[in-house]
C-alpha cells in the first residue's frame, strides 16, 4: 500500500537531510508505528505519505514515495485526498468549520457523498469517539482532547484506505486514548485500513503495532521490524520494556499482561527490600491549607511579593477558595466548568491535575493566571489578585505554558525568542537559551519557531516561561510531543525547581494525562470530574490504586508500591 524507495529529504537552508536513503514498505491492513526522539524526522516521514512533503513544505525530495500506486512526486495532496486521511499534531490547524457535526461532514461534502451516507457516517463516528454529547458545540469551546477526537473523526468519516496520525493520543485522557486506539485497531482488522501512527506515548500504542519504524534522526538509517525486535535496542521505549530490560526478561514483554506473567521472581525479590520513599513536599514548607480553612489574609502593602525561601514558614504561592467558573450565558441548566474549588499550592509542591477531557483542568489553570474571570470565589497568587493585574505583573508571580505553546512565541528565530525573553524578564543574557539547551538539546538557534517540531516548540515556550522564575509554574499537557528522553529532562528540571535548586522552591501544577510523568514528579494528585475535585492526596494513594491512572510499573508489580522503573532500579542496587 505504501512504498518508500531510497527517499531523502532536505529542507531549504538545512545543512543535512532530515531523512536519508529511506526504503521500506507498509502492507495493506497493517498498523505501522513510527517512533523516534523529538525532532528526529517522524513528522517529515508522515507528511511524505500524502505529498505535503515537499509540495507544501518545500525542500528537495529524492527517491520515490508510492501510495496505492500513485507517486507523490506527481500527485499533489489533493490528488491523494480520497485515499489518504491525515490528522496532524495541531488539530486546530486543520479545522475549517465551527461546529462538531459540520466538521465531521465537511470532508464527505468535498467528496460529494450522498446526504444519507453522510448522516450515517457522522452518527457512527460520534458514537465511536464518544462525541455524541458535544455534537452541536462550537469547536472553539471544546477541551484540547475533545478537539483532537473531532480532528480524528473528521478524517474517519471519509473512510480513507490509508490513515496517517501524528501524536493522536497526546491530548487524550487514558480512557479516551484507549477508545481511539481500539477504534483504530478495528479499522485495521475489520476493514483493512492501513494506519500509520507517530506516537511518543508508546505505553499506549506499542501493543497494537504490527511493525515499528524507528527514526533515529541525524539522517541515520531507519530500523524497521517487528515491535519486540525494534524495542530491544531502541533508545525510546515504554516503561514495560525498560523494566523488562532491567529484569532481563526474555522474550521482552510489550504489554502489562505479558510482563505480569514474567514478574513473579521480581515481585518476590522486591518484597524483601524497603519500599520506595514517597516523594513529598520539602519539610521546610507548610502543607497545603485544608479545604475548610479560610484564605490567608493579605498584609497591607505586600501585593505581588511571595516569600518562598525554604524554612521561612511561607504561605502558599497560590490559593483558591470556592472558585466558580462558567462559560456562555448564565442559565440554570448550564453546568459550570468549575464549581466550589478549594486548592492551595505550597512552595516545593508538585501537583498533578488529572481527570477526563473536559473535566475543568485547563479552566483552573487559566483562572490562576487571570485568563478566565471567575463567576464566584477568589484566586490569589501570594497576595496578588490576578483578575485585575497587568500581564507583566502576573508573569512574575505565575507562568503558564498552554496546550498550544506557539501562542507564547512571536519572534523570527529561536535565538531572538530567547534574547527577547531574557530582556522581558530582566534575566541575565543567555538564561533562556541555557534552559532550552537542557530541555531540548540541539534545537537550531536560527530556526523559526513555527518550523520546529511540536515537542521542540513546547520546550522553547517552557524555557521562555521559566526565564522569569515565577514562584508558581503551571503547565497544561507539557509532554505533548516529547519523547521519553526529553520527558526525563523535563522531569529533572521540574524536580529541581520544586526542590529549591535555583534559590526558591517553586510551586508547580501540571495538568496532564501522562500517568508516567505523574509517577515521576508528583507529590500530590488532584482529580477533577465535571468541574469538581473528587480526589486529592499523595500520588501513591490516588494514582496507584486507580485502574485508569496507574502507571505501567504499578500495574505490573501490584500490590507492591513501586511506581517507576527508576524506583525499582534503586531498590535493587546493593547497599553501599
């Protein structure tokens, strides 16, 4: 169905090709998983399948890409629209209508399908992706995860023979991701659709793959083969594979079920050693204020100051009381996005904000930085009320990296973006560039931010926000587009910020569906459902006990309390 023949691709102004001498085939009815580090060329490979590379991106393409007998060199993307459906990393960039139903129908209208066929396919897709409840909603009012499902649905309704998806589960909660992947699995096995997926969260998708294409980057040769064979030596691998390597399991498991069948001796060994020490807020900082406690009064003349010096008995860096957030007309039948939310964020605390798509996570983050005006209740950043403060003042108290990090970037090059961030926040020259170098090494300083991969762009936006060193750091789905190595670097920096490694102990709130990140960094988990807090406690209690939010290691070693491969490795090390 898809054939790459000695394909090389070099973008204008690039010193080296992104892809070099790529040759492989993908059979009809196969699910092919494309993996690799952030910026390695996965998106370029996907875009070559429907001719976006080079017809839209520019550059020089060598070799041949043939899809269902059509060569992309002579067939533009419009000539392949009836065969190839593409869902990109940024769903908003592909929407052309205003409402969910209209978007699902648009592709079929372009193909001149009969109205009764269109109606049937829209209904099937709404049910398949769990979108029935938002069918009439404006797309702009949906959460990021809901928008991603609409983007996938708008392609599925056209019934393409080849479906190409770039990070399809990156903004989905675990349950929604399972639904989408199960739907793709049915398309492959029941309808013979050829599916090509690039995904960083391999723990979600590797068990569905028939074949893996590993893109190592730097123009190196690709590795193509069965999932277990490629994962055995891959530099990016899910926790189940990393645990299998650590334990020396053979064959290497790709699923929790297979790993549990091999994990008996490991569980017996771990049962004889001390359990991992739970990650907690530094003891020099006070615990979060109970929900029943009144808000701390603000002393006169102290607006904007936040004392988070370790051992100072500091107040929370953020405090929310009885928060109510409502969108649209105020009607009795309209359920608020957030209802009666009480939350404190202590210096040194890393709170993971979890819950299904549309639960209110982004609304809470936006309220904390004044982007959303509360309909009731109070929000304080130290002594600062963000609802009436200037953005420059808020940026010194709280920094938000949104789901679409490009919204924070406006300079012509990465270097200019970093210099501007240093100047805006009065930081020493080079601070932003140094932070970026730790988050995503090798990002070209002369590249336009728009030309970066999704993961590289997110790292740049995070570096810009961190340049101001705000006491409160808010991140909305920060691991979208990040590979495991980049995620590990991000986790290290967040732990350093929370631990006071840069002079102050930052309070951090991360809205995420990435349960593996939560297991690595969180000291506390807050779960939202329908705009209300339904769980709030230590990560081991809230996450490990949940069949939905538990990380892979917890599922494999249950009922033992280990959550990450790092914890297991540390426990197995001989005492010095």
